[in-house]
């Protein structure tokens, strides 16, 4: 193969990046092995010390290599070196620098690096704080890093057809990834900017800048409890790992929860599925590890306080990380296929991902089985009246919830395996995933709600005989009465349709009241408990928020078109409403009106006025919502629609565009529509009219209408007047006002007036047609008008003339009287723009035996530059420019030419009947009551987790001080 | 019997009950022939197939924005009219595979939900590169 000397490639970052990726992989391996040895030799301090030093060096080298690889990718992305495949796929010319982060983690490789980045950060913290746990914990984390790092290697191992690809390197050049004829050109790099893919517009959103790093920090942090659990089993120190693991798990649940919640917020604010949670597989598989870790958190607390449940804690913490890896496998291997909206595309890493999953499953299972018998279990069982008993039940309930969600989400995996065994297998799917999840999670919610209420008032290590009923019953009654009252109140506001929903509302309030009581009665004295009370309080509020906003949401945009034979459920799916521009549409207690739209860059914003009506139909409130659609770079499609939401303290009104007229979705469709119209030309003088006929066939029927049209040109203007026209300097525009009438079948004629304009801007023609919706007719000015209108400046023989007002002069026999200056010119051929300084010169053209005629050329200072608006008298053939004005002498300078007379303008109007209207939007409007309760509750819950961690860390420090 | 075993037993029973319940909610993807059979039981089914591009697609939002009809070829190769109770989904023509949830009526398949599988981005990229090189 000939080698080509390519021009313009940046090979240094490629080499540096490849080296960094390779180094990070090797250093992670070294670190894992050295830490492994340091742990194994822990009884020989000197040997262990040596291994530990090597391991630390290797880990920090690994960290530096990961940072370098990330830095290199950012470098090539920010500099837009499109010869890199990753840059070509995720960056384009228009990408704003603030979205470069989103572009970085849009691809699998970037998100793997983000994950590794957080592992490095967390690992470094552990390196300096974990003391005796450093070696075993970092040995595990380093091995994880090596496995993830191997997915970025991008090397082939083996020969010829047997070569196996290891990983996908983000710093490969485009020509190393694809084989295309373009790479036969030495200067192919120059061609690349125009074909760069750029960032998916749906990710160009501020949520996408903060959601992935938070979520990945959450993902990454789950490795710490996992590594501590392995370390505990490995070193047979089954008690001491519980304490640091608890802190790290509190951190992990707080961060992972925040990441998931941000995903919900992003979905609600920027996506169009109308809600914050859709039970999508990708959402589920990040929720499940969180649930498992929360369960583990509870058994961890039990284990620390009573010595019970150490085994369960091991299992939960091991599972938490394994489920994160499973989630990674599901979303990145392409196995989810059509069941998820946010799965990554396949990239041939399936086997490596499977290795990732099974390697760590193997590690966890082996460690557990090996040490199972050695894990201490207290002889005495916990009493039914003890706190630990009910917390344990709670953790089992959470496990149940996780199993159910995972099972349903894993159906595609089941199908894939079953198909491999039995090719005739029919793939299974849940009939209605959302209903399925809601139905089961409802009871889990009820149970968890009740448990996290009353168990707060139980005591650790309670003996069966010594239980004090009185204070417990008092607190319980307070909670029940308070919750009943609040439930009754809530049910007057929201419509909880089934008994299950009502019970869930009660259980939510029960938790809220009992934890509030607990906070007031006990938690003041014990700060650790405050974190727990806040978290459970938040959980209760969240449940109520879900009940208020979920099953209780109300579709405002009920379909107005009837269709027979639908079930009630099916009718509910028909939630799209059609709004014609400026035609108010009343529904329920709102009146909606679409009033217009604007296009800025690629974003088109629609303005929808909402009027809230009371029972008598009186307007009580008005507001405006502005949903948007974002076009692709080439305007050949709509990339994404973004909702707009009106927020109240107790509800949200959510609106999203569901569809637009075909011709508004792409420039091609617009052109096709224009091309499909059959225009007929009519030439008219202002004030004249023309009549013509057209036939219209009614769809589905053999009936033809003969329509009688009458078109009248009302006026012609030498500047552009049109509602959509935004003037720019140096535009040459003209416009017409016309009236058109259609008579059909002796019915009363429909009369409409319209305005059409045509603009010549930088050598291009822009049409501003008039669409008359009542009669489905479109009218535009034919471009041939410029042949009549334009006179080539080069053919005019201009004379320079300097005169004062009051003087008379002659140009090629035409006598002209300069009447006066006009400081405020209001003429047809000049359209004033902002900050213009304009002066007109009124020139009177005198001809013998005829009336005087006046023209008024304009001298304009616009943006500190002199421009001019020519005036002319076509019949006399006079063209006059006003080019300068000397304020000292009052002398004006003119360029005036006389040419052959031209006939009066005969305006060519192109008229197309059968032009369907395109001034509508279809939208969905939903009312979400109480959605702020959901946000506030979940934020409080996560805040409670963080609070617990902080108080515990503070306590640890103060204990150390006391010692 | 100690408490842990009792709890374990309860959990196991619960799990069985739930498994039994869920198995009723799971069904294989069907084709038009089998969908017709289940329609008599009134249940919802899922059907997989491809858009028949040669046959008409009807979506006239000014008549009804929640009515879109097209023809689907199921995995057995049978073509059938489908009425979707939504507007026409974006990039519908580009879909490689369509999964519909709904029921069979006498005239057509009435779908209340739709999922599209669209060609992956990487394929796009490759064809893009080929285009630019040839063009």
C-alpha cells in the first residue's frame, strides 16, 4: 500500500493520547498487582511497605495518564481537529465552547473516561485517608480501572482474520476508522469541517453539562463500598470495614440519587415525553443500584450497632456495583435495542463488557463463598420489637423492588439468551411497562413509607420483654392521626383514583409526620439521627409529590376530533391539539391561542397564550408559554422539541409541540410544497383587477366546484412591507397590497386582502408570499418585476450637480427645480431604519404643457456611512441620487441621469390556488399538580443522606480529638 | 422455626405470587394473524414489523392530529393497515423496525403506542463519508 503524506493532520496529540491511554492501562494493572501483594504481605510490614510504595506510584501514574488522555481529547475538540474520528463525530463548526463537555461525554469513549476520571479522584482520596484499607480497596479499584481502560485501547490482538479488536480508542484518526475514497486525497483534512457531525442537538442543553458528570460520579462512587466489601472479606476483618463503608455509601447514595434526579429534571424540562420518569431501561438500571445501596446502608447501620446483618451488608454492597456494571452492559452493548430511547449505539465492545461484568461477579461470588462461614453472626436473633428487625424487613422490601425492576428491564437479555438456545423463541415483552412498574412499586412504596415512619421510634437491641409500649403508642397515634388528617386534606385536592393510591398517600404522610415528630423529639440531641429523619421526611414528601403529579396529571389538550370505537384508555392517548394561528381554542378551563413564532439561529420559538377561565367563562389569568423546536444544522429536519412550563407553587402547566406542518419541518419540504403549487401570472397596474376561474375537486367525491376569483392590485410600494419581513441594510425590496375574492356556488363571496413582498439581498431573491387561508390561496410577486424595475447603473450617464435649494438647473434638457430639503422624509422608496440620519431633496421636474412632478432622492447616514435612496420618474426617464450635503454652504450634490422613458410598472402577480394553510401547530398541554412536592421531597431525601455523612464524619473527627 | 426462616418463606411465597402475576403481563410479539386471535379476548398485543413504503400513509393534522394510518408488513410478510392514535412520529420513514402496541379491530390494527428503531449514528457517518467522497 502506498503511503500518502497527508497535509494538515495533527499527529502529536494522537501519539500523546495513545501513549497516555496505554500507560493508564499498564499502570492500573501494575497498581492492582502491587496493591494485591501489599495486602497479601500485610503481616510483613517491610515487604508490604515496598509493594505499597510501588502501588501508590503506579496508581498516581495511572491517574496522571487518565488526566492526560482526557486533556488531549479536550485539546483536539476545542481546536476542532476534525481528522480525529471523535472530533468529527461530536464536534461541528457551530458548537459553542460551553457544550464541549457535553460533546466529550456524548460518545461511549468519553463517558468511560469520565467514569475513570472519577475513580481516579475517589481513589486518590482513599489513598490518603483509608490507612490500613488502602491496599485492598485500591487493589480492587485499580483492577476496575484496568478493565475499563482496556475498552479504550483500540488495539488488535492476533493475526489476519483472527484479529480481535480490544477497545475503541477515542484518539484514532478518521482514516484509521473508516475506509473511504476521500482518504486518497492528501489534503482531505480541509474537506472535513463541512462533514463534521457535531453534537446531537438534544444534548445541547445545560442539563447535559451537569447531569452526566454527577451521574458518573455516582456510578464511580459505588465501586468504593464494593471494594471495601471485598477488602473486608479478603482480610477477614468483617467489622472494621463497616464504618468507612457506611460513610462512602452515604456519599454514593446522595450523589447517585442527585444524578438520577437531574436526569429526571432534564427529561422533564427538555424532552417531550411529558414527565420526569418513564420507567425507561436506562433510568431503571441506574435506579436499581441506588435502591440496593440504600438497602445496604440500612443493614450497614444494623451491623454497626448490633453486629447483625453483616452478611446482608456484604451482599448489598457487592450487588450495588455489579448492578452498575450490568447497567453499563445493558446500555452500551445494544442489547436493549428498541426498548430504550437513550441506549448508546453498539460499538463492538459486547464481549469486553461481558468480561467486565463476569470478572467482577466472579470476584464477588468467590470472595463471598470463600469467607461465608467466617462472617460473624450473633447467636441471639433480633427481637420483633427492635429497630434492627424492622430495618431489616425494610431492606428486604427494597431488594424486592430492585429485583422486580431488574427482572422487567432484563427481558431483552432473556430474549437474547433464549433465542441463542432456541431459535424459534418468540421474544417476550411487557405489555405495558409503565403500568406494570407502577402497580408493583406502589405496594413497595406503601410498605417502605410505613416502615420508615414507625421504626424511627423503636430502639436498637430491644429485648422482647422490656419494650415500652406507652411512648411508642403515643408517637404512633400522633403519626396516624396526623397522617389521616393530611390524607383527607390531600384527597380534596388530588384525585387518587384507586384505594391503593389512597393508601400510598396515607403512607407518605405517615412517614412525614412521624419523622417530623422524631426530628423534634429526639434528633435535636443526636445529629446523626437528624440526617435520617430529614431523608425519610423527604421520602414521604416525594411519595405525595409522585401521587399528585403522576396519576393525577390532567391533559388540557384534549383532542377535539371524534373517532368512534375507541376505549376510554385509547381516547386518553389522543392528547394532541391543533391550534391555528390567531384562532383561540377553548378547552376545559383554559383558552389557548397560538399567536406567532420567531426563528433565531436554529431554534424556532412558538408563542402560545393561555387564558385561564373560571366557571362563568371569565378570564382570571393570562400567561404565555414558549415551546421551541430545534432544527438540524441543514434545516432538513427537526432535531428536538423542547417544552415550556408555567410554574406555580402547587402545579405546573407543561406544553410541548408535537408536530408542525410538513413544510415547516424542513427546507426540502418547503421547497416541495412551493414546487407543487401551480402559479398563474397576472399582470396588473395599481387599481386594476383581473378575474379568472379555477376548479376544485372535493376529496373522495366526484364533485367539482368552479370557483370565480377576482384579484385587484390595491397599491404598489417601492419598499418591502410584510409582517414577516425584517429589514436589513442594503435590501432592495418591493411590495404590493391586493384584494382577492372567491365566489363559489353562488354562495357569499369570500374577500381577503393580503400583502406580498419580494426582496433582493446580496444578489439573492427572497419571497414573502401572502397565504390566504380562508380560500387556500397563495399570492407572490413574480421575480420578473425586477426586469421592469431595475435599471443598470452602468447604463446611466450620471451628471454631477451641486445646487442650493431654490435654484433651477437642467439635465439633458430636463428642467429641474430644487425646491427644498426635507429633514423628515416620508417616501415610498425609503424605509427608515433605526439610528438613520436621513435628509430628502425635493426636486420638481418641469415639462412644458404638463403638470409639475416631484421626486425626492434621499441622503442617509447609516452606521457612520453615507448611503442613498435613489428616486426616479420612469415616464420622464429621470434617475436622481442625492450623494452629499454640505451644511456650511447648504449646497447639495446630486448625480442625476436622463434615460429613455419607460412605461408604467405592470406588476406581475403569481397566484396559486389550492395552497393548504400552514399556520398551525399541534401541541400537548398537561397540568402536573404538586410536582414541586416531588422535587422538594427528593432533594430533601438526598440532602438527608449527605447530612448523615457529614455528621458522621464530624463525629469521627471529634472522637479522635477526645482520644 | 426461627424468624429469619419465616421471613424467608414469606418472601419466597410473595416472589412466586408476583412471578405468576407478571407472567400474565408478559407476552411474545405477535403477527397480524395471531393478533386477530387475541383480539377476541380483548387484550393488548405487541407487533413488530416494517413500514410498507409503497402504500399510502395518511396524516392530515387539520382533519385530526391524532390519526395516522400506514401499512405495516409483519414478520410473516403479511401487510395490514394500521391506525395510530397519535401524530406521525418524527423520522417515521427512516425507521428500520416498528413496534406497535394495540389491538386488532375488524378493519385494521389500532395502535396506541409506537416505538421506532432507527439506523444507528455510525452507519450514518459512514454513508456520509462515502457521499462526500463520491460527490
